[in-house]
C-alpha cells in the first residue's frame, strides 16, 4: 500500500469544508484545480519512472484520483455544488482506502 502525506489529506478535507460555504466556491474550484495539477505531476513522474518497484500499479490509482477531482471541477462549473461536495467525499474515501497515512520519520 502507498502512503499519502498528512498535508495532502488535510488539503482534501479543507476543500470539503470550503465547499459547504457558497462564498468560498471559487476558492474551492481553484484548490481542486491545483490538486489536479499535482496529481498530473505525480502521474507524469510515475509514467517516466521505471516500472521496477511497482510504479506501474500506482498510475491507475492516480488516474482515478484525477478523474474524481476533474468530475468535481465540472460539477462546480455547472453549478452542482452538492455533487462536487459528494465527489470530494468520494475522493477522501478513496485516499483512505488505497493509501496509508504518512508515518512520522519517513
């Protein structure tokens, strides 16, 4: 199982809380788009890296994460804030299911 940083998990939870506040809608949209950029960077690194050591199996996970986040962006852009919030909940659940929390000292 792969690890997720404490900061990445906290960022996802911050976005989830912001989505509950209509005044922070645009800020939430920008945060999610930034998260997608980070995931795309991770995907590029995994694709460029060697498949030795299991990098190949993480590309699928990163693509799923990017897809969930992109769907959330599209929901926000179309005005469906509830769907966007639900997708961010799904994203957090995906992280919790497929990653272990980062351990101190790593």
